[in-house]
C-alpha cells in the first residue's frame, strides 16, 4: 500500500497511514448521523499503522452496539477524524473525507442501514448490513 495522508479542516492535525485498510464502510448509525448530518464513510485500519501529528480532543460514549467509542476530533476546528471502539481493540476508524485523496478508497458496504433516514441513497452494488457487522478479518490483500 502507498502511504496515505490527510488532515483536519484547519490543518492543525494531520496524519499518515502506512497500513492496509481492513475495510471501508458507510455507517448510518445514529451517532454517525449526528456527527455528519448524513452517513459517514469510514476506513478500518490497524492502529499501529496510523501516525497522528497534533493533539486530538476526545469524547467517549456508549454506542448502540454496547461498545464504548472514543471519538477523536480537532479541538480547533471541530472536525471528527478518528474513532476507537472497545469492541475493536487495536483498530482505528478513520473518516475517509479527511484523506488528501478520498477517492483512493472505495466503500464496500452500508452498515446500520436500519437506522438510515428514509431519504438515504444506497448504492445497490454495496453490501447492506442492518445493524453492527462482524469484526473485519485482518488479511493482507
């Protein structure tokens, strides 16, 4: 994999990714809808392959899945960048829209589709999971 990079809106936090994605999903859970006003496109990566430059702020909450989720965001511009879940130790969720080249990653499924609003647009080519999907398998594609 080529190194990927990204940043928050004000550029006070940047990141580099030197690991393979374990999956990319569009999440329609209620929390993601509150964060974005829509579904969020998220990449799952091994945490050790992510380097964050700058200090992120954190917010902890128990998600509908029952897992404790730590959401990480820029304390200056408020942009949500990453999340970590107690149900996925060693993995980080990265918001694709913050990549310098978000088109370099393609989502493969919609998750928490049962929570999506009636106006949500679903790509019929993507898998659809109504609630929490199974954990990603660590494979080296």
